[in-house]
């Protein structure tokens, strides 16, 4: 899991210089696919997973998650989430990051920043004895304090030899409820916050999830290991400086 997580993180670190105005998401997909297959000698887990046609998800602006790469080019002011899932030696690492394209409106940058804060605050309380409801609650409280809504239909998940395992890790909830964490568990935390309503819909391609009101959405994701005394972020990137 450490190896797979580190490789997934390296994909996001590698692709960062290419996520620029005028670049298509298909081009980002091509670069990531080549890197995962040829450089990492690993497997892009999303490719052909239940028919998904790409090795990364590219979710732009009001796309909440599962955006399919296309010939659409990134524009000045866009925000985009790139979600990467890498399998190595039978184990899987899953992570995503938001990128800001050019000059982004302050309200868009704030949504991105607060969503990342939600992720970090949730990670900070991971330890044996913490309940899943505690994780959901800390995310929900921080999001709603800033008047953002939390997507309810999608959440984090257990991960190991399969991409989606039990338990579900919801990003809302009540303290001291739900499964109690134990050392050795691995799962993702991946809050999705909307600028407007929490209501979402899936487009006709069967994958792309968007906000119903077409307002912006942001997401960040890490794969986490519960240790004897706390947590380890298995998908920590070189560019992250965490003090949590």
C-alpha cells in the first residue's frame, strides 16, 4: 500500500507542470497513461473499471467527480480535479488534487482551499478509536461554516487489493457514530464540496457527475493508513507541507 500510494502521488506531481491553459484533458490523460505504464510499470486502475474509458478522472468546474478526459482545452479561470488510481503488486493507491488554471476568481480559490482544509482536518483526527462519524462531522462542520454544501451520494472508501472496499467513509455525520477505526485499516478521505446546492446528477455518459445548479465543485483525496498512534498519509505528495 505504501508503494502504490507513493506511485499514485508521483503521477499528480509529474502532471502538474502540464496542467495549463490550452492543454486538453485528453493530452493530460495521454501523459499520465504513458507515465503509469512505462515509467512506473504499474496499472491505471480506473482504465476499463466498470467500463470507465480513461486512466485518470478530469473534473472541471461544475463537474463533481468521474469526469472523462476529452478534447476540451483548459481555459483561464478553470478549476480542475485530477483523480489518479494506481495498482502495483496487487495493491492500490488512490488520490486526487485540485489545480487552478491561470487567474482564478477569488470565490473559486476559496472553495478549493476550504475543501483541502476539510480533508486535512479530517485526516488530523484519524487514530484508533475515532469513529467514521467523527470524520464526516468535522468535514461537514468546516464546509457549512463557510456556507458550502457537502455532496452526499459519494464518499471515501476502504481500499487495498480492490479499489472500492468497505467501509464507506461519508463526508457528513454525527460524532461518536459509525465504525470505530482500528490500526491497520486503509481507506480514502475525499470530500466533495459545492459552491451552491448539494444536489447532483449524472450525465448521459453514465459517469460524469455534475452539480444540478452548475455551480462550482471541488474535491481533494488521500489514501490513509490508521497506525497504532495516529495516521500515515500513503499518497502524500512532495509538494505538500503538512503541519497536521
